[in-house]
């Protein structure tokens, strides 16, 4: 599995290659909004991948929580075994 930072860079690179104009003339309505609809999902995937990478590196829930700006129990509850920290899907 690639490092989380590497996955983030791949996503950013892919997004930066999106055309600055709509693919079809006359289809400008909603173009900007449509271009960013995946951002919340990608951010969530990146957070889950980062948590998984930190877990695999031996970080404690306290360290993971501190890195996310949340408490130990909140981190464990949100990303613990009952709610798997699945890795980011394939890029491209």
C-alpha cells in the first residue's frame, strides 16, 4: 500500500489535470460545483488511510487522536476495529 502522502499527491495531481473549462461547450452550468463534489469523500478516505498508516506504524490511539485534534476515545470510537480504517482505493 502506498504511503498516505503519496496517495494524496496522486489525487492532487489528478485533480490538477482537470480541464479549466467544461468538456462540452454550453455545459458550464454547475461545472465548478461538479468539479469539487468528490472532495469530502477523498478527504475522508485520506483520513482513514492516515489512521491506518499510523496504526501500522505503532501509534497509540492517544497519538492518533492528538494528530486529528480529537480525544483518545473519540479516535478509537471513530476509527477502531468496529469501524475499519479502510485504505484509499486505487487512483486513476
